[in-house]
């Protein structure tokens, strides 16, 4: 029997972890990874470092060129896959080439969502998802003075730090009344705001963007309360949407993402999906660790190993630039007795039940206590001991 | 000992090092240079925890 051919669309963490897992399971198979980006696998999380010059694009590579040779993975960069014929088992590539496969992984990731407000298509409106977006921004920012970042989530805050680092005056516009509302209580959010404020970042909270008006080469961002923020650059960070059209065009079942089962198989025979493009048990993760775990699992499944992917536990630890954020357990005001204190630039909030056991914890700044808190919480022990 | 990045799940394995960053195979986690960060997410070494090896 001749070697199986595995084709993978997308060279992000899902696609590359899958390729490595296939190779570990099937020593003989042929593996082809196709990406429409011009770069081999890199850290998408860190592309903000390219914008302000902290890192060169090639420094964010996650594998040496020799790794692809050693693993016998044929990586084809700058190649867009335009169609899948699942019944014939082949891909149609831009330029007309047809590539057959025995098993296919769709790991097409996600793309930024830009709300349909007026002026969203102005040239000064940008998003940051791909290395080329970062390079394009790096090249224009030296000539710019003011930026507005729409969206104060984790990603928006990272981008604000990058733009401030590149020397721009930055205003973050957030619809919620505080920063990181899903992760933090008001005091924790206020500390993050204060720490970022010291880096020169301004915030407009509880703000709704009603539209953008052209203003020279830039724009004026209009808010519902009448404020008007002039900007040379508007960076939209309002979430992402899975890239599903390639799989959908082949007839795969798509809900919000490409629907997969516990083997990461789609509804089409021989076609799998993993990473930000996939929807598993109703979940769209949109995060790096989940995409990596799905990639590892799907690679084994494609090579015929028994696999049950049951989901990924979301990490309790985040970082906004270099500010640590940790939340664990029940952290609501009604979940128990709250003890909140701040020491310098570090914030700690502990929630205890009637017996004094720790049921929830939040840390901002130093995460030195994280481990001790985890241990106390798991063991149901008092904390501090 | 292997160490895991609690932000993104990257595992630093001394047996592999971090060849892209010029860290040779065989370099202990404790011997990483101060400038070293998680290659996948950029976290500093404080964000890493030792991985308890099963059976070790
Ligand atoms: C600036 C930034 C910061 C982030 N920070 C964090 C963070 O702190 N923590 C975290 O967990 N996550 C973070 N994320 C999200 C994380 O990067 C993603 O969850 C992860 O990259 C998803 O990996 P993936 O392999 O599924 O998809 P992707 O990395 O998006 O890769 C998909 C690839 O497929 C290619 N592709 C799509 N369609 C085609 C086609 N038809 N033909 C050929 N190629 C195609 C795309 O161009 C892309 O290269 C961040 C993202 C960004 C942009
Ligand atoms: Zn990491």
C-alpha cells in the first residue's frame, strides 16, 4: 500500500501541531501544509511586538527551517486553497493546481470581526491578525500621532500597548464600564487601567461607537454620548469570527464554526477541522492553548489512533503586556466574604465561605501567590495557612 | 525538569532547548538567560511552573 497523503490547510498552531502529531503516529505518510501567508509557523500572539519594533518578524518563528525537513513536512507558503472536493478527495489551489489527499485538515483559523458601522471601510481602519498586518502597521505608525483602539478586551489592550510603545497617543474605547469585565471586579479592572494609563494610554469606557467620519487621511470616531475622537489610525479589536467558507463550500456542517465531533472530524468523510475555525460541543475557543490541543488530537485521529477530545480548560492566568492577571473559582460579591487589598501595584481579592475556606481568588500584578492559592483552593484548606 | 507556561501551555523541555532562540539542547530551565521569554506567548520565566513527571 502506498503512503497516505495528509493535507493541512493553515500553518498556525492547530495545523503545525497536527502535522507533528501525524508524523509521530505515521512514520511513512506524506504531509503537506499549505498557508496563504508568506511566513512559516510563527507566534501569532506576539505580532504586536513587530508593530513597535520589539521583535523582527523572523524572530517570532516557532520552528527552525530544518525542523520541517526532519519531520518530512512539506510546507507550502503563499498558497491559497480555493476549494475542496470531498467526494474526489482533492483540493483546488489558487492558480489551478489540484492536490489529492487521503485525509484533510481544515485549520483556517479566524479573522477579525469589524462591526458594520459607517466608515468601517476607511483606509485608516485596520485590524491585526496576520504577520503582514503587523508589518504594514510597523511601516505606517512612525508617520502617525494618534490612534483609537476600538475594543478594550485582552487583545485590544495588547494592541494599545504596542501602539503606545511605537510612540502614538492611544485612546481605547470600550463598551463595558470597566476593563476586562469577564475576568476582573471593578477594583481589579481599575488597577489595570491605572497601570496602562501610566504608559500614556487613555480610556473611554461605557462608550458606543456610532460611526467614523473621514478626516484628512484619518478619521473622527463618533461616540453615542457625543464625544468625537480624532485619529490617524483606528484599530478595531472587536472579536474574531471563524474562517468557515472553505469547509462550508464543500458542504461541511457549519454552525458558528465548522462543527466537529470528539475526533475533530467534520460531517464530511475524510475531512477534519481544528483550532479557531472549529466548533466543538458548541464551544468556539479562539485561544492558543485550545487550538494547540485540538491540533495534537486531530493529528492522531487523522493517522488512525483512537482519540477522544473532551474540550480544553481555559487558563486562569492571563497577561496584559507584562501585567499578570489570575482569576479562579467563584469571585462574585455574593459568593462569600470578600477580602480585597492592594499593595503597591499588586491587587489581591480573596473570597471565603462561611467556614473560612477559599472559594475564589483574583490577582493583578504579581502572581507570586498563585500557586499557594491554587493548592489551598484544591485542598479546601484555609488560606493563608 | 520540564516547565509549562501557565499562560499558553507551552512546555520548555531541557532535552530540546529552544533552538529558534539559540538555546542549546541540554539547557536547564534555571539556566535560561534573563531575556528569554515563552516563544509562543512572550511570558517571562515567572509565568512557568515545573511539570511533575509521572513516575519520576
Ligand atoms: C495579536 C494577537 C494576540 C493574541 N493573544 C492571545 C493570547 O494572549 N492568548 C491566547 O490564547 N490567544 C491569543 N490570540 C489568539 C491565538 O493567536 C489564536 O487562538 C491561534 O492563533 C489560533 O490558531 P489556529 O491554528 O487555529 O489559526 P491561525 O493561527 O489563525 O492560523 C490559520 C492559518 O490558516 C490560513 N488560511 C486560512 N484560510 C486559508 C486558505 N483558504 N488557504 C490557505 N491558508 C489559509 C490563515 O492565513 C492562517 O495563517 C491572539 C491573537 C492575536 C492576533
Ligand atoms: Zn506562553
